[in-house]
């Protein structure tokens, strides 16, 4: 098999694995991601390897296989970091946060999601940064930590570029209680 055909097959396996993951077919998705990972190893494609490890971590999270999920995410994170791929790092750190959230460890979840939001910001991925900050806001809302929930929601709205009428109105509404809570 040529390098080109291996790369094409790995991409096809990845795409099909993602499709199956979305439909909840975790066993078949795992098999495809594992096979794609092997091809990326043969191709010496570090980014492809990291993406498959991140995908496997997401599956393990859904299956509550916490140790395997954490191992996959940490391996993926190390590769993305070595490549200087902030977006990939952010996705992996965010997925770790999601794993902690599923485990009920809200503080670790928020810590990782904040790091992911920062990395998305550094990568220029403002919409992903915004979405991650909204997740933090929902976590804090569920903990009845209203001020923090509003704060992170406001930060998420500030990431929308350019802000539309909806975002401008929502920011003004959110800033009313924030300003009242921060007054001496």
C-alpha cells in the first residue's frame, strides 16, 4: 500500500469512526479509530495519531472507562503540545474536563475547561473558546454559583466576533447583575 493510499484509508477510517461515534456505536468506532491510529503510526503522522487518541478518549469517557480515557487524552495532549498545535491541545484538555464533569468532579472539570478556553483563545478559535466558557457557566449554574455562572457567560459572549444584536443585548443584561454584585 502506498503512502497516499494509507493516508486516504486512515482519513476514511477516521471519518467513518466519527460517524459511528455520533450514532453511539462505540465498539465499531473504537475499532476504526484503532486501525486509523495504526496507519498514522506507519505514516509517522503525529497529528493523526493524536487525533485518534483524543477520539478514543472520548469513547472511553462515554463508556465510563476513566483510566483509559485519561491515558488516551494525556498521550494525545503530549503529542499536540510537541507539535505546537494549540487547537488540538485545547480540544484534548477540554475533553479531559468533560471526562471530569461526567465523573462528578466539577472543580477539575472547570480547571481543565478554563485551560482549554485559554488555549482556544491562543489558537484564535474564538467560537470554540466561547462554547467552552458557556459549558463552564452551565457547570457553575448547576452548582448555584450564580456570580461565576454570569461571569463565564459574559466572557463567552465577549468572544463572539463580531457580536450580533443578540450578543450585545445579552451582554448588557448579564452585566446588570454583575455590576450590582461587584459594587462596594
